[in-house]
């Protein structure tokens, strides 16, 4: 209790995307090295996750998609689309990434840890109900949110996504689900071309999908203004029993795939606000999972800043 867990497994390094691909194993190697030497490293508990089952993946993905994805990868398919590259070990890595998030959700919900960061790959937020895309195979954070509700009995979960790209997959999955509040800040226009401010959800879920398209060049102050003026009030009004974070760090000013001007201080400040709101709601539960971030140095520094705020928030727990 009162500590921060890091969910990680070396199998994530076996997901081989080939030479020159921005989403590669060096990303996690840089993160693990940075966290292992961080000033707060003694406050971290490293956890080896258990893999999710295909049934867990089917909490948010269609059965034909999950079974077809497994078959394709194990049969030796290497490209799911022009950007999404897989190898024989990618299915094992994808199940482990989803399992890291469900395991973190369960451990945080049961009070073993105050909060958790899942250092995983492949990432997840572009994976739709029935389609892999944008480097993503299974939607790790979406699986975690649905797991919290269907398996752990929570009534409401929220997802905050600050990756530079819109999480089209997460929006697709929860667009008609009033039990999950999805909030995304992302550069517009940018891949994948989704995430309009007018996309608010449908049916009983209208108002539980909130997009904040950001102009190229937006920085820390722009993001924090949105957090303070809109995101924190929306989370407070919704009252989630757990907050998940799609933690993409490709909005950093040094990132080659971005176009924003965020810094480590900005990521730390956003994380601090999320954790503070979680404590205000009476539980402090935050589970974060890695999405993008492709400049190795900027990624590692940003993750350290992000996890540092999780550690500070965990110390609040008595």
C-alpha cells in the first residue's frame, strides 16, 4: 500500500518491428534504464505481469478480430497495415501488454498499490473493435477500463489520453458506453484524422466522449489551461472509480512524429492534476500505460517525470 508499481516484462522487447521503425524495443530499454536509476527508484515495485487471455481482449474487441489477429500473427504475417508491423512474438507481447494493464487495475483496485505505470508495447489506443492500426494490436487501456467495470464491479471508469495522436480506437470502443468517460487532447490535424470536438458520444453515452483538438505548436500552458478549465471539472462531475491514462509522450517538443511543444514539466503537471483529482474523489486510483513517444531521450525523461508524480501521489496514501 502507498507505493507505485511498474508493470514490465522483457517479452515486450521481442515485439520486433524491423529496422528503422519508430516503435521499437529501444523505447522500453531507455525507459527501464531511466526508471531504474531515478531518484525515487526505491519507491517503485517492479511487477512481472500475467498475460491477458483472448477472452479478456474480447471485452472490447470482436471475437473474429481477436481470433483472426492471433492466427495471422502466428501464421507469419508481418504487416497488418503499412505502419503496423508484427513478428511471431508479437501476439505474446500483445497479450502481456493487455495483461499488464488488467493486472495493474486489479492490484490498484484491491489496494496493493496506490497507482501503477505499465511500461508496455505494442501500444494500444489506435486499435479499434475490429481493426489493428497505428502500431497498435490490442487496446490495452480500453481492456483495462472494461475489466474494471465487468470483472471488478466498478460503475464508472475514466480514460485520459494525452498522446499527440487521437485515440480513435478507444473512442470507437466506448462511443456508446456511458460507464466510461474518454478524454483526449491531441494535435489537429494529425494522424489518424479523428477526434473532433463535436464527437460527444451517442445514445445514453452523449457527453462521455470529450475531444480537445490542439493546434500545432501548443505547449505546456495550453494543455494545462484545458486541464484546469475543462478536463478536471469533467472528471469531477463524472466521478470515476478509477482513472486510466493513455500516456503517450510524442507531444514532447523533441519528438520526431509530433508537432507540439510539451516538456517534461508539462507531463508532470498533467499527471499531478490527474492524481490530485483521483484523491479528491476518495480513492487515488490511477493506472497509466505507455502509448507513443519516439525520441528516446525525451521519452525516458518524460516517463521519469510522469512516474515521479505517481510516486508523490502514492505517498499520500496512509
